[in-house]
C-alpha cells in the first residue's frame, strides 16, 4: 500500500472493459502517461463478471469487437455468430496481451473518489488501497451496466441454499444437477440462462414479474467461408456500422411499415426473424416511433411465440402486454419459450402472486411456498448512473456529481459535464451508449476524447469543460427526441424505472449512432462548440 502522491500522470482511466482498454492504448499512442485502475483482478469488465450459463453477446461477434486495428480484426477468429462470455473474455485478454496493456493497469483497486483542484485544474484520484494519484484528465470508463441490483426481498439473507447473481457468477461454474432452482428475473440475463439451467435442474421455478419480448438468436457456428468473406470485407462492414442507427451493419426495409403491402410487411418481418435477435425492432425504420407500425411488429411477434408454447395459459403469461415491442431492449434467446414446455419447468407470475419473503427453505409468494436448493438473481443493474454514483466525484465549488444528477443525469454529448473540467465519461448517459454496438461506441468516445486532448495541447489550453448552457440544451434535445418515440412508454431501465426512487428520465440519446457521431464531429470541428477551453491560470 502506498500513499505517495504522483503528479506526473497525464490521464487516469477508471475501468478495464472495452472502453478502458482502448483508452489506455490510444492515450499511450498519443504519448501521454496513463494509469488504469480496475476493481476486478482481470480485464474484461462486463465479460469478466457476467459468467452465468448462456451468457453471450447479442450483437454479432464479427461486429462486437474492436475495429481500430485491422491487424486485430484479421488475426482473431470468432467461432459463433454470437460469442459466448468466455470467448469474448479470451478475446479481451488476447488484446490486452498483444498491446501490452496489463503493464498500465492496477488491478484489484477501486477508485473511491476523484476531486478537482480548481487552481491547478488537476484531479486527485483516491483508491480503496489509499493510493492518491493526481492527473490532468480523468476518463470514467466505468460501464453502463456494472452495478448489479439485488432485490430488497425480506429474508433473502436467511436463505439456506446457494444464492447466485448473474452478474457475479462463480468462476468455477455451477452444477444445478438434481437441484430445485428458482430464477428471479426475466430480462436478457434470465432469458439467456433459464434454458440452460432448466436442462440441469431437477425442478426450475421461474419467478416472472414482467414478461419481456425475446427473439430467437439463430445462433450457430460461423463457417470458414463466412469468416473469410467477413475478413475480406471488414472495411465495408465497419463503414456500414459507423453510418448505421445502432453500430451494426443493418439496413432497415426501404419502406415505412404501413407503406409496405401486408405481404411485403410479413416477408420483411419473417426475413428479419430468421436473421435473429434484437434488430427485429429495426425491421422498419418507423417501428419505434409509430404505434401502428409497432403494433404490426408486435402482432407478428405474438404469433411466432404462441406457436412454440404448448400451454396457452403459459403463453398468455409470457407475452408482454404493457409496453410496445422494442421499448425495452429485446432479449435474444436460444429456446427460451420452448423451455416452458418442459415438465420440470414452472412459470410463477409474481405479478399475480407477488414474492412476499424468502426463508431458509425457499421463496414464499402470496399464493404458496416454493422449496428450493438454489436461487438465481437475474435482477439487473442500476444502469448508466449507478457505478458513477458510487465514486465521490467532486468538481468546481465542491459540487458532487451525484448531487448534480439527483434529478437525472446531465451531460453534454454524454462526454462532458459542466463544473467538471477534464473529466470525460465513456458510454455515459446522454450518449447512445447501450442503444448501440458498445464496442464501436467506446471506440468513438475514446477517439473523440483523445482528439480533444490533442487539440488542447496543440492550442495551449489546459482544460476543456462543457458549458451549463450546452448541457441544458443537450438534455432538452435528448428528451425531445425520446418523447418523439415510443421508448418513454416502457418502465425500462433506460428510464431508471427498475431502481426504487431513481429519477425517471430517459437517459440516452435516441437519435441514432451515425447522427450522434456527426454531431460530435461537428462540435469538435467547430473548435469544441459548447465547451469552454481554459488556459492555465
Ligand atoms: P464495462 O465492461 O462495464 O467495464 C467497466 C469496468 O470498470 C469494470 O471492469 C468495473 O470493474 C470497472 N469499475 C467500475 N467502477 C470502478 C471503480 N470505481 N474503480 C475501479 N474500477 C471500476 N453491449 C453490446 O453492445 N452488445 C452486447 O451483446 C452486450 N451484451 C451484454 C451482456 C451482458 C450480460 C451485459 C451486462 C451487458 C452487455 N452489453 C452489451 C453492454 C456491455 O456492458 C458493453 O457492451 C461493454 O462491455 C461495456 O464496456 P465498458 O468498458 O464501457 O464497461
Ligand atoms: P433487466 O433487463 O433489468 O432484468 C431484470 C429482471 O429482474 C426483470 O425481469 C425484472 O422484472 C426482474 N426483477 C428485478 N427485481 C425483481 C423483484 N424484486 N422481484 C421480481 N422480479 C424482479 O436485467 P438483465 O437481464 O441483467 O439485463 C440488463 C441489460 O444488460 C439488458 O437489457 C442488456 O442491455 C444487457 N444484457 C445483454 C445480454 C445479451 O443478450 N447480450 C444479456 C444480459 C444483459 P421487472 O421487469 O418487473 O422489473
């Protein structure tokens, strides 16, 4: 443990997931001294922690990887359309080794505070090992989905069996063979893990509060031809992704939903359904803004799902009816709905019969008690703001970021905050973030931040700080764009609805990835419009 204060660091990066790793590499290339602090003992972020059975990406592997290095792209070979957690983690550790990133990362070390010195415009970062480091820039690559939520169920801590959270899964894996298992939660993590747990468990009870839309992934091994073709055409694949609405090379149907004939519409949904996954919500460009269009997609979806569930009463419970399709992230599954046809699987609607308590032997709902050997919590995250709120970030005049954001996060472009000069957010609120392919999104943010730092140095500035006006205008713009869509209709984690007491604000830029990148480029091109550039005092 050291308490020495270093003053020679240019940049501190918090987090060694996709964002932090690239930040370290890019800043080093720019000749800056960088230090990364990572709470975990290894790189990977999301993919280090979320090891539950069935964990995979829902953006195709060929797209969900770094684009900045043609060499990395050509050397790595994905084996499946949607890579498993372990394959993604292997990829990230391979990148870290190849680019010699570990030497810049201090593992097992959590940043607890980051405090601005207004005179020097430097930040002092303190860690849980009581190390203090000062730096000119701080980059918070702390992840939008990195603070898992444990539900406040009376008696949870008295359960006599094993409790697992999908986001803190044991590294050695879990064998549920012969066990009576209860899964609480049916978001993406639950939907991916339930079919696999069901194959092992003697009995599986799925405690579902709100059903979710889930589209079959159509996962499969990639063929040698597909890989060769993708590698030969990566430039075009990436070009399409950068110019897309969500960072993947997807192109919506050329017509709007209701302009298409019923046959064209059906064929388009069918084609997208067979391609698989979350992009079903983008089959037509207007699906997320026009309720009539959305309803067409929803009806198609409902037919598909009813067709694979044996018991109509179970189907009724599994089909969402409280939000337009796509307004919560669509889950991507392999045999999720078919799992409820198994004799060892029971669906318990805790909307109808709420969970009242947990005791040593299991879960009690308002209707009955369920004896269990293990409970799996697939209960999600305090998304977008939860992890940042755990760090004591203190800017000008002693202002705390968490206080400033108590009514909802306020940023400019999702990158900067007024009162917090030289503090950058990666994939933070106010950016498209989780609405886009997050690897490309992280690259875009780091590239923008590194360019901004380069600009400061070239022009003799000490710091860059968003103006309060720019933040206000950006937040108003984000809200206006969100209000023009169907997204605010859902009680999603996008609006903080999953965290009791959290301000209800749509926390993302919904205008599309390419549009967002254009705005960021325009801001930079105009000499960082909306930011104040500060000379050293
Ligand atoms: P993270 O990967 O979350 O990394 C943040 C790191 O910061 C963590 O390692 C954390 O330990 C560290 N950290 C946080 N606070 C501190 C602190 N105070 N001190 C030190 N270290 C700290 N997105 C997609 O685009 N496609 C997908 O298919 C996809 N699948 C997902 C599946 C799951 C199960 C989950 C949970 C998320 C998924 N996401 C997906 C979103 C995913 O979070 C991003 O794609 C991406 O991995 C985020 O990278 P990141 O570097 O921004 O953050
Ligand atoms: P989530 O979508 O927030 O789902 C959490 C689930 O837990 C919901 O079904 C929720 O029900 C339920 N829940 C929470 N507290 C509960 C309680 N007290 N009682 C009963 N049920 C409770 O979280 P997630 O599944 O971890 O996914 C979060 C995000 O991570 C995803 O949207 C996605 O962006 C990303 N992710 C992606 C993948 C992938 O496919 N690549 C996989 C996992 C995660 P309510 O809806 O009623 O609140």
